[in-house]
């Protein structure tokens, strides 16, 4: 619970300090979350009202509350819900995932005080257990290279529109094709240099982007043959609710 609370607080503070936004709706919405959801639930997710966090199965995934950029990614789906009108399918849905990835890594870079050159540009680094051959669930710097594992498969993301994947699953490829705008954002940030505004107010050049409406979406890749679990990710400051096995308690 403490991890979810702290991660949500850091995300809230990032949006407030850098963009002047008060919570996901910009009207100080209380951020609720359920933790320890299900049994070995391999994901995290914004359901339109609150955050839901799984603890991972311990075999392939660790707790989803341990990675700040995952928390910020999922809370940004909440920002998108209140600020844009993306349909969560095809190219529109890929853009929704892209903006969540962008603000996820920007939140991480903000608190680590990283320059664009020093940042790893990985989404979900630290989620995989040691038995997985992979660094993260996505790479904005080099889409398609985040993991290559006999169970999870290989990272399918393209880095350029010429590699666009026309998929029927994954809401027509939203978690695959977001690699295209992700890479474009990385190239722009690397070219501009500098860093996002740091917690002490110093630093130069901050990246701005808008967000879009998003439905529940899985952030993590699923083992081959597994049924994707609906979900998306982060938590909240102020007040939180915990849930064990999916049952919320005050």
C-alpha cells in the first residue's frame, strides 16, 4: 500500500508542479486505489474511477506498485479520460498509450533529475523477474528491443510507420504501435537536450504533451497462450483504499 501511495503522490506532485494540474481531472479528484488485487494478478489498471494493482505472479512479474513510471503511465490514462477523446482502438488508442508512456517516463526522469541523454527511456524497468530475458516492457529509445523471452515472446513494437502492425487483437495493436510515436518523442527530446524541471525548480526545457481518453488497458506483455487481463496502472495520494483479492476495504 505504501508503494502505491508514494507513487501516486509523486505523480500528483509532478503534474501539479510542472503543469499546474490538480489531480487527473484538474479539479483535485481524490485518487483511490486497490492493492493486492486478485491472486498473482500480472498487471495494473485505471478503471475510469480508481487504480487497481496486482502483485504479479512472482514467476515473471514483480509487484506493479514498485515501478514509478508504470504508476504514472496508468494515472495518465485518467488524465486522458478527462482531457481528450481518444477512441481506445487502432491508431487513436496507440496515441493514448503513447501519451501515457511519455508522462510515465517524464515523471521518472523528473524525480531522478535526469537529462534526456542520461535517461534510459524504458517503460516498466524492474517489473520482470530475473528469469525473464528482458529489461522492460517497452523501450522508447529502441522499440522492439525491450525483451526477447521464450515464454513472453519478443517485443513486437515498430519504431517507424513503415513497420506499422495491422493487428486484430490488443484493440488493433494499441500497445504495439505506440512504439512509433514513442520513438519520435525520444528523438525530439534527445535532439532538444536539457532535462525536465527538477523537484527543486531548476533545470531547463520541459516536454509538454496532451493526453487522451482511454479505457482499461494492459500495460504488461502476456505469456504466450495466456489470456490478456484487462488493466492499466498507478495509484494515489491523499486517500487510498486497499483491496485484498479484489474486495475493497476502507
